[in-house]
C-alpha cells in the first residue's frame, strides 16, 4: 500500500488546493490501526478462552479452591477472586511462586499458559478492563 500511496501524495502536494502528506498522516495511522486491531482482538479472545479452560482444568484446578463468577466456580478454600480483584502481576506471581496453601504452577504450566491464566483471572475478576 505504501508503494502505491506515496507517489499519489507527492503528486497531490504539488497542486495548490490539495492536502499534503502531513495532513493525511493521522488518517494513514488510523487506517493502519484498523488492520492491526482485529488480529489483536482474536489473539486476546483466544488467550482468554485458554485462561478460562486452565482455570477449571489445570491440575490442581484453580476452581477447586477459588470462587470466580465468570468461571462458575465456588471454591471455599482460597480467596474469592471477584472480591480481591487481583491484577495480572499479582496472579502471575502467585502462579509462579505459590501462595499460602496454593502450590506453584511453574513446573506444571508453560509461561504462555501462566500468562493466559493470569490475564483471564485479572480480567474476569474485574481488576483489569478489556
């Protein structure tokens, strides 16, 4: 697209009543953002689905101990995640190091899975907005 568009801008800027490149730059940036956003949203949705699945199926499953409305879990041992609303960093730290009676998932889950699970919990609990 750039190869085709730049000669048109150069030609357009020579005429007195035209918009030059500097005037059209915000439009190009916005157009580029539209191309990138759908891919990001699809990746984010996939990560959220993976995180929700891990929340209910990881061994041991988070849902056994934790209550999280979005996951339909009503655990009675760990804190209610909807109330404490842990952010991404807090969930990641707990998954990697364990916390209280909660075991570490470092040897059980990959880094990608831990990130997906942390993102899901932080978003589903309301700590981070979509």
